C-alpha cells in the first residue's frame, strides 16, 4: 500500500525498516480509509517510518515492545519545530494504537505511577455517583485535587495525608492564589480544594474538618457586564460567509443556530439529525449541563441554512451529529475550541474583535438583543435554558435605555 504514496524503491526500502516494517503498509491503507488527504498521509507515514528506524537504533526489534515512553523520547530528540513535533505526535498515535490492536501482548503505555491514583479514582466516583456531577465537571475538580496532592508530596515529602494540618492547607491556598490568573479560576480552585478536604474528613482520612479553614475568594454577582456583539455586527458576520463551499455552508448554519437560539457550545456540538423537528420548526436539546431537556425554535433562515448544509455540504458518514469536521478524517466536533476557532475566524474576516470569542459570545448577543427589545426576562431564561431568572438578570445591565427610564431623580437636585 506504500506504493500508492511513494514510488522510488530506495524510499520504500528505507520506510520498511525497523519494528514497524510489517505494519506500515496496513497503516497506509488505514489512513486512506479514514479519508486523509494524500499529502497528510505521506507526511504521517514518513514520520512513522523515521520513528521505526529510531526504535531500531534503540534496540527495539519487534512492535510488541514499543511504548509511549519511547515515543516521547523520540519527540524530545527531534531537531524540528514545535509544529512538526505536534504532527509527529498525531502520526505516532495512529501507529501506537494500531500496534495495541494488532499485538495484544504488547507492553502497555509506560506512564509514571501516581501513588494517589486509587484515592483519585474513589473521589471521582464520589463526585459522579454521590454528587451527580457531569464528567467534565468531575475532571476539572480532580485536576485541582491532583495538583493539591502533588504539592503535598513535594513540599511535605515525609508527611502522610492523614497528618495534614491547617498551616499546610493555608500554604497551598496561598500558592494557588499566586498561580491562578483570574478571580473566577481562583474561586473555583479554592472551592474544589474545600470539597476534597470535606470528602477526606467524611471518609475518615482526616480527623478534623479542614474545609472550614479554606478562605473564601469574593466573587460579586452581576459585577461585570457580559461581552456581546451588536446585532448589526452579528448580521454582517453571517452575511459575509461564502456558502458556495461545504465549509461555508457549515459555518453559516452553525453561526445562525448559535445567534438565533443561544445554544451552548456543547449543545450545538451534540445536536443530532434526529433532534431537528422540521415540521414544527424546533430543535430538541438533550440533557447536558442543566440535566433537563428543552425545545428551542428553529427560525426560517436558520432552518434553510441547516437544510442546505445537510443536503449539499455535510460529508457523508455514519456520524449522527449535525456538525462535523471537514478536514479528514471526518468526525464529530469534539471540543469547544473548534467552535471558538470557527467564530474567531469569521469575526476576523470582518475585522471584528472581542475579548471573549466562542459560542458564548453569540449567546450573550442574542440574550442582550432580546432584553433590549423589552422581551420578558422569563422568555429569555427559557430560551437560554436557565433554571433561575437570577442567572439571566446579568443581561438586564446592558439595557441602558430601560434603566434610564427607571432611574429616580436625586433628592434636592435642580432640573434645567
């Protein structure tokens, strides 16, 4: 299969050296089946062949002994740019996964053992099963918890976790405050530490409840005005998209859905074909953040753009999600950064800049527009999927004309 990408006999012989000599042809076939372009597949295969020859020089004779540690050492020693190393990491990921599938007896990925892994697994189960948190929320809390345990191990190497004291907790909170960039991240991290200490006390690891010693980080509700775009700017961004290409059809439909429904990034990424109710003009939003379903209206323009994308722009495939990545291999959009990159690229082409770019920028924009149109705050809350109207109240701050009409005259002031 390598002959489909390389034609010189010397190049083919060089690429079939090392422990991956018998797998690289099948890897080439797999890359073609996944839909990678010819140029990308050639680059991936060249990097995998270079790694195979490197492994041979390191004394590795069979693919069963390849592991992640060797791959990381190879990437570290590559005298190339960071961009090439990133591409090499993706290419070698395909090779390592193929080795794991085809050689079940291969050595598992070599990762350093964390002595706190068992505790973290139990804590993650507590967050998921007892507190009922979503997986992404659990991962964020466990990440801060892991940093806390590593700090304890490095700064108090001779001290067991059960011997943790108030001075240790205050020292870590001080360290945490210096490393967090904003008050929001600082407040969240401190809250995660407090929850973990409460868990340790409940499990009997800590005799005293040290959670009460963790100081509060003040975050004043409604202290800031959410960033948003004027509706004329939103309209100009959508109208500037060239919908003669498949990517243009996708981006136009995506931005129209975000701008007219206020969906969150995760909600629009998980939207499936069966969730579109064409006859009634509605979108069915499954339980994600708020753990409850809701239905939002699908306006005529957004529905027309969505139908155009699905019928003539969306790549064929077995995936049920509406919006997919068009760069091979075709796959669902898995990360919020991908949606943010689409919004950022479209804003940049119109010469617009915003301090915070992503799905939430358009979410804030539609909420602000509805409030400025004097729509009932309950309707705005229902569209955005807020449990409480208090969450939606922050958008009232941007309705300056309405607020000016409610302002009371100052006692004793003279009116000219």
